């Protein structure tokens, strides 16, 4: 096993900059995820770690060894591709044993190792089937096995589950996490699916437009997003954002809605922070739908008045879309049985603990 | 759905029959003629025999054996050497084209950045520029009197390659987008009518003493069919996802290993159909073989031509017999690789 360290990694494709000065440290034996929308440079980063693409600038270290000039076959990494990259002209056993065969391992050892891997992945009864005839689920298992058999120091997975059906994807998420914990394998997992990243990873690196936005544990990413992009990208339904400005009255701090009169009361710590913030007249406050509560009556003076526009019943919960002021809409997660008709006036309770404040110009969280 | 009127169905089948007839009748005529005795295939009586009345192997005998001194079949030579010649040069040319073409196609498919559709004005412009650049040198070479010798040809060829690459580079400086440096150079080979190419090749080959040798023909066949191999195989390689190569490389294979162990086996359907296509091209070539062979290595099409002369008349029967024999190799080849032809079209390695 090994840790992976990227230093000022940059990749250009002609005029396009895919990855911009990326500095990151994936710790040894941990499960890390690179999360971001498509085209954010996450796959390029992965390809550079594997050696399939050469960085324009910057360095890649495995532990303390600089890997830039080491060819991909010698880096001792396992790579699982989004589309499996199964060799359809071989049997399942030949696929799994490919890496060993290339390394010149003798037949008996290959057979034994393939048997072990097949057992782990429940592929034993398919070993002699032509790999092209497998279902997509089994294909991805074969791809996993083919990478695992060489016991790589670093395991790279590039959206490996995005083509699988939903139930099997959930199952594989659990399995992968179990295997990773069991053998303490360093894994780097690329995904655009926040659920995968949040549920499996020890650390998440959020990327956008080739720039690292935030690197931290799932809790940090969820609870303390550093900017609007991260805040918006994590969570489903996504965070509510309301443009506002800061106002201080009688020693109390408020965030006043820009397109309306909704005011959010701040706690003392936040108030002091925002008083000192130079851009405090151009802010955005954010709150996750799951941290808001709807009330029928304004039983507390700080509740915000809003009007129901439509409902999204999702089964275990109902997403209520409301109108706040003239222009802003706000989503609140309500009880599954919530069925108020459109036009109903509701009162929103905001827990100041879960309130996020961002500078509208820079997009960064005000902390 | 309503039933079509009967006359439409009848008309459809009549049309089908006419088209099928048009395509199969020449074959039918050749096959039957091969088995007709001379009285039946010659037009002396003015009678047409649709079916051989007295089937015979006489024509095969005539074409495969040598006659000398018999009255009208004077100096009739056997077709056997030409069959041998055809087999050697066609297979040789095909293998040569496949060898260099497949590697080139893989390179273009995976490692070249300069691919993509080329606008016609770039294509024609490049060609025109190349000819313009080379013309004065040609005059100079002719004036120096070296154009007919191997060193003149060699230097001129190198000059041509250099000029072509230079034009490509210069174009790339001023024109963003595909200028087709490599892929286009390969295609350039096919932009002339073969006749225009074969005469210079004949002059070159005589300077290199390659006329009437099997390797001379193999080289020309290889080069002439090379562009087909490149462009066909490139499209097959493009179909195979790059991730497969990458997976093999990450697992420890070299670029060559990924090519031979993973990509080529997956493209074997394409390889088989390309091989058949190129083989048929070489096998049926008349023009190149006519100009580049004299005594020892004429191929079957050239030999067929020699069966018509003022001395012996038109030997239709033996011609048909030899034609029938010449059909066998492509047909057998086709049947042998049929499995791959079908598979080549249906493989789907990866979900996209």
C-alpha cells in the first residue's frame, strides 16, 4: 500500500486546461473520492496518477517516490474503468489472470490466484464463460477482479458503478467498502455521484473546472462547505441560496433578503464575524432543505413567511417548493404526509446552527 | 396492414429476378462454357447452347497443359505457372499490406493527433503544392540525366517525402484543424487512376531491376492496397475503446503487448474482412501485372489475355475454364473466414 501525493499538478489539452495546479495528499490505506461534475478534470487526474496521461507540469509521488517518469505498467496500480474494459475475446478466468500472465507467472499459480479472486467476487461458476457474454454487473466484477489480482499498491476506480443497475450498485458500494476496510487498500474513487462519495469515502476531494474546491472528510464537506460550489454540489435536493445583505439593529445582526423582506437573525458569533467582513452588503445565505422546518403559524417572531408553490412527494419525504419574497424560491423537506395545496402560507424555521453565509462576489463561505 | 395487390407482389419478384439474373448470368455463362466442347463454345455454327450438350473437361486440359506444334494451338503454354504466380504475389502483397497497414492504422487510431475529416481544399491544395514543388526538380533531374537510374529515383523519392512533410508542417502552422500530415499522405496514393501510377512505377522498377520478379509485384501490390488496409483497419480500431488498451497497459502490458494480445484479437473480424478485400483486389489485378511482368511471373488475368491472339483466335472455352479455376481461391478464402466476417460486425465489447 502507498499514499499518493500530487504537487502542483497541471494538465493542458491544447488551449484547454483540464487540471489546474492540483495539490493533494491521499493518505495510505484510506478510501478517497474525487467528486465533481463531468468535465471537472477528475478522470484526467486519475489518468495522470495511473500514468495513462503525462502531466503538463507538477509531480506525482507514491509515498516518497516521484512517479512522473515511471511507465503505467510499472506503477503497480489497479485501474477499474467506467465501461469495464473487459477483454471480450477471453474467458472470465483469462480476463482475471491477465495481469499475472503478462508478468510471466506460471499457470498453476495463476489458476490458484484466479480461483481465490473468483471466490471473493462470487464468480467461481462463470470462470470458463466467454467474458463478452456476461451481464454488465458481472462484467464489472470481472474488471474489479482483474485489477485486484496483481495486488496493486493503489487502486484507482473511475466511476466503476455508474452503468450498473441501482440495486446492484448499492450492493457493490457496500462490498467495495468492506473489501477496502478488510485489506486496508489505498483506493481513489472518481465519481460524480455524491451519494457514492459520501457513503464510501474517508476523504473527499471536490473538483470543478480543474480546480480543487475542498478536500476533507464527508462530514466536513457536508457541514462546512468552503464555497457555494461545494455547498450546492453536495446534498439532494441541493442547498437553498438566498441573496441578502447584512444589517445591524439594536445590537442584533440580521441577514436581509435582497428581493424581499425576509430577515434571518444571526447568533452573536456570526454577527461579529459579518460586521468585520468588508463585503457584508453583498452576501448569500444558504440552508439545506433538510435543516428547515415548516410551521402553519408564526409562533416565533423569527420565522420566515413563505407561500407553497408545489410539492414533490418522494415517498420517504416530501420536498416543498415555496416562494420567499418576490423572486426567491426555497425548498424544504417535510413529512411524507405533507399535502398542503399551492398558495398556502407557511412559516419557515431556520436553525442558525445550520446556516451558511457566503460572499456573493467571491463565492467563499464567510468564516 | 392491408395485403398488397397481387400485381405488386408479382412485379416485385419479377424485378428481383431481373436484377439477380443480371448479376448471375455472366457467372452462369462462364461456368457452363468451361464445360462445353469447342463446337459448342465457338460461334462457328451460329447456334447458342444454353446448357452444355456434351459436357467435357477438354478446356481444362487445354489450359493446363502445354502444346507445341499442333496446328492452330501453336505455342500454347500452360496456365500452371500463372496460377502459381497469382497465388504467390496476391498472398504476398496482401500480407505485406496487412503487416504495415495494420500497424500504421493502430498508430493513427491511438497515437495521432492529426486525424479527422479533411476539407477538400486542403487535400487538393496539398497535392497541387507538392506537384508544384517537385516539378522543377523533375526537370533538373531529367536535365542531369539521372531520372532513369536508381540513384536518381531514390533521391527524387526522398525529396518528395521531404517536401510532402514540409508542406504538411507549414500548413499546420497557418491552419488550425486537421491537415492530414500522415493519414493524408497515405490516402494520396489512391487519388490517381492506377494507370497514371503504374507507368512511372514501371520505369522505376526497371531501374531497380524489379520487373518480372515476384517481390517486385508483391511490393507494388502491398503499396497500392496499403491505404485500404489503413483506412479500413483504422475504423475497426477506432471502434475498440481505448480503455481496453489502457487496461492492458495498467496491468503491465507494453504498447505492443496491448496491441497483439488485446486489440488485434478483438479486431480479427475486421482483419479477416480487410484481408479478403485486399486479396481480391490483388487477385483480380490486370493492369499492374501486365506492365510489370514479362515472361516468368505473369498472373492469371495477364495469362487470360494471352489466350486471345491473331494466331490462335479467341479461346473462349479455355478462358472460361481458367476463369472458373481463378474463382476458387477467393471463394474458399471467403468461406473460411465467414465466421469472422459475421462476428466482426457484431462484437460489442463495452457499454457506451
